[in-house]
C-alpha cells in the first residue's frame, strides 16, 4: 500500500488513490493533495520608504545665494592693521606693498625716491627722501591711511606747508609743498581724508606733491607701500 501511495504522488494522478484489499474486502479511499503546479512564493522585500527632508526658515529671515564678499587681502585698512602688528621696521616688502593708498586721486611720478641731482642747487648725490607726484596747484591731497596728525605747519628745511600723519607702530607719512593745510595737530584722519591742497611752497620748482613714508624716523621708498 505504501508503494501505491508513493506511485500516485509521483505520477501526479494521486487526487484519489483507490486501494483494494482483497483479503478483507475493505476498500480504502485516500485523498492526497496534488503537489504538481504548487509554486513556492517568496514574499518580496519591502521597499524602503523615501524620506523627504524639508528645510524651512522663518519668513523674517532673508535668504540669499550670493557669494560672500572677499575682504581680507583686498581691504587696505585691514591689511595695514595686520601688517603693523609688528613694528614697521620689521615689515617685509611683500607685506607692505599696497597697504597705503595714493595721496592724490591720480599718481604721476615726476621724481622718484633715492639719489638725484638737486633741481635747485644742481648738487649731485642728493638723497631724495620721498616720491614726487606731478599735480597742478590747488588739488586735494589725501591721507594715505587712517592716523593722527602730529605736525601741521611750515617746514623750515624746504618742505613748505607740511603735514605728518602717524599711523601707529613706527609708520608715518608726510605731505609737503602744499598751498594750504586743512588739518591740525591731534586731529584724527580716515584713509582718503583731505589733508590740504597741492602747491609749490618751500624748496620747490613748481606745483607738485612731495610724499614721504617714514619708518621709525627714517624715510623709505614710498612705492614699496603704495
């Protein structure tokens, strides 16, 4: 009987298997489930639900996509402040360049810093202590950086109407041969502030500005700071 059951299952015809038992006259009907066509169904894995992140801001908060402004190296006042954290005499040429603004709206060099022939006496080997800029008389002379006026008056050694501005930590600038002075000693100036008007006072052969950069009481080439 067991063999008949296995045969019925294997053949696929085993919905009903009749087994006759002749000895006892007993008829046994066994109903078995068919295994043919039964597929194994695997549950599909659940897909992870998408997570949407919403970023919000209050209506009163301005939102901008503009790139931040670059101000460090391009800001002369900030650059000068950083440069003068050490004494001006220890500042390297790379650090000093560009820390001072031009003392005139337009800079036209007429006589550079260094050795030259004196234009008045004709003497050779004179040390020109500043940078001369050609400019008509009566134009505004501007502070090269913020500072405090330490001298404003007549310079007895040829500078004519002269102003000196102290920028701190050993650095000063001077403005010479002006036709008039518009500041007084102790006055605080901002970069670009009016110092006076260009002229030809003192030891001068014509309208121009003699501009000096002074580091610890020694004049240096102004072009290294402009």
